[in-house]
């Protein structure tokens, strides 16, 4: 989108230990040697790696993010993590409402709304994920699903500097399947229109990422689509060479 700097974001999901730090160094080195001119870069990591990655990426253009946060700042919530804690560890972004959270943990749009506000309160940019399932796609319900999800998940105080939307068709995540460029264009145009309806002109500045089986070989096509302002990359972000290959699409 004209005037929007693209964001290439990785999502390591529940992957990564000390042994993966080499890939993080590789990503850092790639972005240090010129790639940063065209894109912003981000790696969303398991909480256990955030501090180590933030130190490796320090002085580089790559930011670190978490993959979920609790709606509250602290308290009796065993196993959960607050946005404030992610920020303290060195994160500047957090994914909220990823389809795996919606499926595995029953998160609803109203939960995602609370987590996005929590992200801002903790000083983080929220990456709010939306996307239809295969059954919804087959029922031609994609626009309705996106309208419902963004309407329920996006706090109306959203501004472009602290809010990113990720369109992730559930059936395309981790499957190797991708929508056609025409389908992506239609979904992103729909989300753009919804953003403007919900938050006004500011909605034209919010980044809308595409996510779902992005890899170096399809990045040029998918990231070249109108209203696609970057990528959220799962599997292919685990290897520095693949992640850098995607960023090179810009
Ligand atoms: C994701 O889960 O955010 C994702 C896009 O995964 P993958 O790239 O592996 O499909």
C-alpha cells in the first residue's frame, strides 16, 4: 500500500531452544547486510527465547515479539504471560488471536480485543489475526467471517503505529496451500474497507499482513498483491535462509 512500510514477521510457534540461536544470528546478519532498506522485520518467539534473541538483534533492524499475552498485567494466572512481561524481556510486538490460540484455547473475538488493549497498555504493537476456516471458505462466508472477527477483535482506539492486522486463512496455515492472488486481493480489500469503517482514515495506514504457507518461492506473487503490507510467516521463518528469501521479495 502506498505510504506503508512493509513488515515481514516470523512466528516460531512452539519451536526453538538454545540450539536455534544460530538461525537467529543468521537472520540478524541477513538484515544487517542491506535487507532492512525496504522492510521492517520481526521475529515472534517462544517467551523462553525473547531475552536471548533481543540481545542478538540489538543494534539490528529486527524486532522481537511474543505470540500471545494475557489481558491482565499481573496476577494469579498460572502459565500465562502479560504484555508488560514480554516488553520487559525485550519484545516490542505480540501476536493476538492466532488461529491456533482460537482453536487450542477457545479464544473468542472478545478475548482477542482484550489482549490487543493489553498489548498497548504494556507498550507493545498488537498483531491481530483473522481468517476463515476451510468450511467457511467453501460456504462463501469469508467476507462475513472477516467482518465479524475484525469487528469483534479490533479495539476502536487502534492506530497504525501500534496495530497490525494479519489475514491468515486457517486452511492455508502449515498446509502448503495458499489462496490465489485474486482471493488474497479480495480478502485484503475487504479488511481495508472494514478498517476504514471501524476506525476511519487511520484504517488506510494500518498494515495488513498475509499469512499462510508463505515461502521464498511464492513470496513475490503473494506480497505483490494490492493491500498486502507484509507477511506473517510460520514454518519458513525457522530457517534463516527461507525467512531472508521471503524478505527479499521486496
Ligand atoms: C502462521 O501460523 O502464522 C503461519 C502463517 O504459518 P505457516 O507459514 O507455517 O503456514
